[in-house]
C-alpha cells in the first residue's frame, strides 16, 4: 500500500510542477502567491461564518488590483464555483495557478466540518503568504546586485564596440611593431560574452520564469554555497513546522498536507522530505515517529517533539519549535543577505578589475611606444 501511495504522490507532484507553469515557464509567481493568499483567507472567513463561498470568491477576484494573469485565472475559479463546482474542482481546473496536490488537500478538507475546513483554508492562506514573502525577500536582496550587473555588462559592451576599435585604430596609425595587448584584446573583444547567458539565467530565476528542470539544477548549484543552503534548510523546516498542528489535529489530512508542501516547494530537498513523510504516513506511524524516520526536521527538533509527546504537551512544544525555527530563519536570512552582498562585491570587483585592465593596459602600452 505504501509503495502505491508513494507512486501516486510522485505522479501528483509531477503534475503539480507542470501545473505551476504556463507553456513550461512559471507565471509571475510572487503576484500569484499574494492573490492565492487573499483568496484562501477570504474563503476561510466565509466557511467559518457560513457564507456562500462562490459569492465571496466573486467579490474578491473582481478586484482590479490583481495582475492580469492571476485575475483571469481566479475569475474562472469563481465562475466554476457559481455553477455549482466545489472549490477543489474549481482550483483543480486551473493548474497554472494551483498545484494538483493543493486541490487534493482542499478536496479532502471539504469532507470536514465547516470550522475544520476553514482551518485548512486559513493554513493554505498562511502558507501562500509565507511563500510570497520569501520570494519578495530574495527579490529585494538581489535587486541591487542584478542592477549593477546589468550596468557592468553595458560598460563591457561599450568598451567592446567603441573603445576597443578606437584603440586598435590608434595602434595601427602608429605603425608600431606591437599589437594591441593580448589581455586587453581578450577582455574587450569577447572574453566577457559568457557573462551574458549567466546573467540571463539568473534574471530568469529572479523572475520565476525558469522551467522546473533548469530550476532544480540552479537550486543545486546555489545550495553548494553554505549561506544559501543554511537559509533554505531553516526555511524549509519552518514551513513544515507550520503545517504540523494541522497534521496533528487532522491525521486524515497528513499525506495531502505534506504532498502540498512538496509540490509547492522550491527545492529538491523539500520534495524529498515530502516523499519520505508520505511513505512514513502510509505505514500509519505516529506523527513524531514519522518525522524522525523521514528525517524531516533537524534531529534536535525531533528529539524535543518526542519529549513533548511523552509529556503530553506536544502542541506547546510544536509552538516553541515554530518560534525557534522563526528565530533561526531570521538569523540565517541575515547571513544570506550578508553573503549575497559580499559575493556580489567580490564578483563586481573582479569585473571592474578586468575592465580597468582592458582599458588601461593599451594606454600604458601606447605610452611606452611614444
């Protein structure tokens, strides 16, 4: 049974990865997270107070503040709900906006009492806000390095297409036996062109437009940088911890919840943790034992959770662990920001040094010829 469930989860995860893309590329992910958070939160409030979900969804999605792509998709969701489709079926029909694992979680939650269903929708809203906040934080951190990188590439282009020909004309006019110095010629002529595809890949990742396969390769390279790996590890742990109260209160939703976390995660590590947890839940293991077997959290956190379970105070311990994870995530992100700044300054310094060599080496050579 466990193998079949895991295989089914793998197919669901693969479909969800394609679903979060449009034409093979992601669609304005940061804006979509904001729109989904607002939708789930308002639907949670409606379910909690017994209001018609379709009317609330229509009132929300007609707001012109949403980007065009997100608004069109959410309007189709509202239209399907107005025709009588449940929320799960409505969002399952929009794979460019919602992962199939998310639709499955909502489908299972619809069988619960209204208050419990509202709790699941509120958890999805909080998760969407968390994903959007992380993307915005990374975007803000990388805006300055990417802007400066674009200016440096423009400088290299000006040097290659304007300064280098002028220098070559000066050398030819002097009829000097020496040619334009090789280092300068390499730098200004085409030695910098490899930076263009690198910058383009980084820019596409920054905008969230990379295909999943390329995104995984890019994430693997980024995870080799210690400060990036540490932040992603603490962030993944904090996100999983945020779902554990629901997993504890609603055991029948555990598999669907971790499938959602894996399908909407941005790292292969998070998806691997989701698969291991799915297998552990298929064995009907208790929550804390499943966390330990799947190596879903740092060993220290699993040990504390076991102690809390033994003392019959697991909810309090999980709340403490969430706060501890939030503190660790804030510290790790501060180191991530500092590491990005240091790495950016280093790369930019090397680029400026190459630019200066390319410009001033020919000048010094002309001086010796004169």
